[in-house]
C-alpha cells in the first residue's frame, strides 16, 4: 500500500519540476545548466524534463491554477531572489493544490491497485495530511 506522499514523490513532484524547468528555459531564457543549478538537479535531468521523458506521469498544464502558480514560481526563480524557505513553501503549495484537486488519484491507482479512488477523499481533506495543514 502506498501513501499519497509516495505517489506525490514518484509522480507529482517530477511533473512540477518539469513544468518549472520548461518555464525557466522557454519564458525566462535560462540554459539547461542554469536551470539545473537553480532547481538543484543535474543538467541531464533537465534535458529529460524538457523532452518530456521524465515528469510526464501527470499532466498539470491543463489546470490553470497550478499552471499560474508554477509560472509565478519560475518567474521568482529566474530573478534569483527566492530563499530556500520561500522556494520550499511555494513548491509545497503547488503539491497541495495538486493533491486537493485529486490530480494524483489516477497515478495512485496505477501504482497501487488496492486504492479505491472513487471513494477516497484523503488528499482532498486538508485536515488529514500534515503537510497540507496551515
């Protein structure tokens, strides 16, 4: 049995990171090496994100709220005036949005067939997941 956090780490976070990388390169003119440095990953990882080989398990681009949050985060990252704490907070907020909207449910079901996604409200309830409490 997989906890929602495990699904977020396997599927959600790479999707978020891929969208941030794409934003940094396409809209803010950063090269792959610069993007890798900003995100704290390797340049080959950025290449995989950009070519949609990694971070493709969940399509977040169709959700305007998440897309806007990622665009704002990428803009702040491109300016270089974001502390680690601010980055973590913004990244976690995006993950919380993704979970609350049920965007991890199908990935969870694919990874753990015992999950009943139609009757599960775990991620959608902000009182059940500690990282979603504010």
